[in-house]
C-alpha cells in the first residue's frame, strides 16, 4: 500500500470518526431536506420560499410525545423557520407531559400551528390544551375536539361517585383555570374551553370554528398554510408568511419510536406477562438461559413503561405479588389457591395502575384477559410437568436399576456375575439358578450387589 493511499485512508477515518461519534438530536430531519447555506436568508430556501417544519404526532401524550414536540419547536427556532406545523391526533395522556408541551409553545420564538389531522382524528383531553395553546389552531373536516375532564380514576372499573370529591374538585378547578387562561391569552372562546374541562364537552370541527375555539378549517396542510398566510399574531412583530412554503418533515428518532411503542399501557402489560412467563420457565428449568434473558429484558422494559406512564406503585406491586403467587404455585401444593390469589392480585394491580392522567391511558380487558390466560397456561403447564416427573420411574442410582435387563456371564447357582447397563455386577438369583447367557432382569440393587431373576 502506497504512502498516498495510507494518507487518504487516514484522512477519511479522521473525517468519519467525528460523524460516527456525534450524538443524535432528539428529533431528526428527514434525509434530503434543505439546509441553510451561507448568505441564504434565515427561514427561507435558496429560491426564497419560506420554510415550515412539519412535526406529525399521533398517539398518547407521554414524555416521549413531549420530547418530540418540544424538540421540533427548538429545532424550528434554531433554524429560524417561518413556523412549526404540528399535526396532532391524540386521545389524551399525562398531565405533566401536556403542560411541558404547552409551556414550550407559549415560549416559542417561532409561530406554532397545531393542526388536528387527519380526517377521523381528534384532539381529546390533553390534546385540547395543546390546541388551545397554539398560535394558530386548525382542524381538518371530520375531526373533533373536547372531552378534557381530568381523569383520576383507575384504568377501568371505577366510577365518579367513588372518587374523593374534594380532590376531584381541586383537580378539575385547576385544569379549568389553566385552559381558561390559555384560551384568553390566545383570544379564543374561554367559556367553551372551561366547559370542555368541567362538562367533558366535545364538538366537531365546523362547530369549533363557529364558536371561536379554533381559527381555521383546512382540508390539508398546503391549504392551511395558504389560509393563514399574512395573519398577524399577537406574540410576533411580523405577519405570518407561509404561502407556498416548503414543508420540512421532522420525524422521531428510532429511540423515540421504540419508547413511544412501549409507552403504551397495553404493550406494558404484554411485556410484564412475557417477562413473568420467561422467568417462570427459567426458574423451573435453570440453564435454558434464553427464557431468562428474554424475561428479564421484557420486565425491565415493562417497568420503564410503567414509570414513564406514571403508574401507581401500589398497582405495580400488586402485579408483582401476583407473579410471585403464580411462581409459588409450581413449587407449593396449594390446590389452586395461590393461582387464584395471583389472578386477584394482578386484576387489582391493573385497576390501580393509572390514576392520575388527562385521559387516554388504560389497559383493555382483551389484553388483560389474554395476559392472564397466558400466565395461567404457563403455570398450569409447568405444574403438570412437575407432577408428571414425580410419577416417572427413577432412572439413576440403585433405585434406577430395578427392572433393568442384562445377561448372565456364568451360571448363577445362585450367585455369579452378570452384565447389566454396560457393567459387570455380582448377582444372586432369587429363583434358584440361572444358566449362562440367559437374559436376566434386576429385581433389587444393594450397593454393588444385584438380585436378579430369569426373564
């Protein structure tokens, strides 16, 4: 290899290492998007078109959602984009994550447009607060907004009558005051926003526009950007310039996609069940390794999901106690009582899991039922294997010699030598004599001496 080749390889490695070691940002621009060049006006393309950062989000408002949307706002601010367009479709989510997003919108240095999209989508519960906080609130035909009453109930099975009325009143009043202040700040219908919290009111896009809850109805993003072009916003000195804007997609990183996937109550429950099942199998038959590894990973991911979703510690503890009961059922003869206790503990734990949300977080009965059935099947299978192995004939040691067949190496009258199990033994015929080369059966084994009979 020539010196020039070595120099070129070294230079290429030096240039590649910083890129390989660079820490990725929380959100990433899609490949092929426009970058700002020297001498190019901020927030515009080389052709002079304005740039708008497009951040589509669909799902539960969780810490991952807050990280993604806040990251999009920060990216647009750093690039001096004309605006951030958040396409939103959510059933609601966690109150702390919602407030983090709202604060980021309020403090944004670029206009934030929240667009409830696509048709059939919704901005429910926490989504109402986020839409109300936007500098421009828009919806597509066929969407709805509302039902923002705070939920402080178990995932299912509860009722408003069972709540602590004083605590419920505090939570509702706090949420109502919060959304009212946001709506007044943006000059929108604060009275309806308060009703969405106190009375769980929900309305379609057309009614939302007529009531002054939103600013625009548009069939797609391009029409929306044309309709809001030139709009004067209270927090900005210059009018909004979005006509003929270039949309730059802002997508979740792989890490965020993974965390968003597991930050779902149903996925968390499935991971918990898989983790428990894997550990059951590994503890019953140590050395398999794979079930233990998979079970441990699934349990850790489930715990992360519960922690991210602000799950109740009491609920998680009850689920773990239920798993322990299932495990003890394999080792302890309880005639099914431990299994029934495990089912009851898991059910109560799931009921207590999500108690402080803005709605949209729950474990479906289908997932819960299938998880419990799967766990019961694993426990029942392991118990049956243990029972069956206990009834199996002993195959090792002196006890395992009973019934083994062999060959007489000499006449047994009544003592002599026999060949059994690949070894030569001293034997005694229990039925008198056994001729040489006859097939014998071991009746009893004591130490190195066998009692045999002719087959």
